[in-house]
């Protein structure tokens, strides 16, 4: 009963440094020490700093149970865990070669939710993790941009087709192709080689298209560029509306595939050109050709390709 009586006694207030009992101020951090002046507080700090820290559990119970909060501050460290769990953590911390016992157990005391603190990282590690997160976010945005740009390419019926790894479309003057760049492929790794009857497309170590064209082209007026993670190629037909080859007519300007020996799945299965083809774009004098891709094209790489 005596011990209970002492716990219920009023808190003893005196300066921890000089013993003064008048005009005292409580330490705002630990809420358990009193000082009569800033001078005494500074003088006593070398002795007080070892036990001066916030007790979040005591702070939370101060208003409703001040005596219990004072008891917790008096006993300094209080683990809100069962005794067998505390013993288990102590044994585990001593047995391992990782964090010391103090590092494990100190992180459990004086906290409303007594869970071990998470790992700490150096400034260099934080910078590296932030850089990695930024790169992952950028790659995600590029992938979304690549997918959106690819899906926005619209192909008129029977005047082109989606071949899976590329799409192509034609009118009476031009043939246009679009290739999605493989992930992590830079524009400088893209090369397009054009000849009057040959095309070769290289993207890093990949060659998605190579072979003899369905019909000849004018190399000096054909071009290519990279935009929005897409490779766009524009080929000017040599045999086109208003510039027919000998013995050819308008129907003879129609391409059924990009390559002369293309697989059957990459060929238009048409005996005659569709009627919409004869109303499609015609090359005027000194006016740039219509492009399949919409928006402003920033030419990152072009080719007035060499003629063989």
C-alpha cells in the first residue's frame, strides 16, 4: 500500500540542476524534468541528454491518465509488448550478426505502435533509389506514349494493312509505313536503307523489314523520321498517277504489299483496286505529301537515301 501511496503523490517539482522550487519550466521534450532557467538547463544537459526523449505513449495518455503518463516517463523505457515477445526479440537480436540488441530493442520502446523501425539509407542510396524510380516512371510514360501513338494510326479499308510488326497505307502517289520502336531503342540506332527497288529497316540488332519492294520508288524524294517512338517511312511511287510507266494505267499504280515476295498474310487479297483508291491523294506540284501520322513531325533522322 505504501508503494501505491507514493505513486499517487503529487509530482515533485524542483530544478534538476540547482534544486530551486519556484518559477519552474518543464522540459518540452521529455516532459519529466524541471528547470528554473535556461542557464540551468544548459548546465545540466550533459547529464540529462541520455534520458531526454519523447514518450509518445505517455503523451497520448497524459490528458486522460496523467498519473499513468507520469509513471511511464519516470521509468523512462516502456515496451508495449508481452514479456515473452520482448524476450524473443532480445534473444534474436543477440543471436544475429545484424543490428545490435540496443538498435532492435530501442526501436520498440516509447512508441504507441511498437513495431521495429524500417531500414535506414545513406544519402547516396537515397539518390540512387530516387534515380531508379524516376527512370521506371519515365519508361512507363514512354511505353504509354508508344502504345497510344501506334493505336492512333488509322488505315483506310483495303488501301493498306496492319502486318503486326508494322502498318502501311497507300494513295495514288505515296506509300507510308510505320514501325513501333522496340523498348529501350534510341532514334540513333534506327537506320533505313533505300534503293529504287530495295528497302532495309534496321532497329539496333533487329531487322523488321528487308527485301525487294513491290514496285520501284523515287529514292531522292522518299524520306523517313522518328517521332513518338515510331519510325515513319514515306516512299514516292515511281509509277504513280500522272507519272505512269510504259504500258501502265492508274490501276497499275496500286501496291498489294510492301515486298514483292511478302508472306500471304501481309498481302492485300484484292483482284482490283478499291474504288476509294481512285479518289485518294494525288501528288501536286511542289506541295508536301499528306502524312499518315497526324501532328507536327519533328524530324530526328531523315534520308535522301542513296540511289544504287
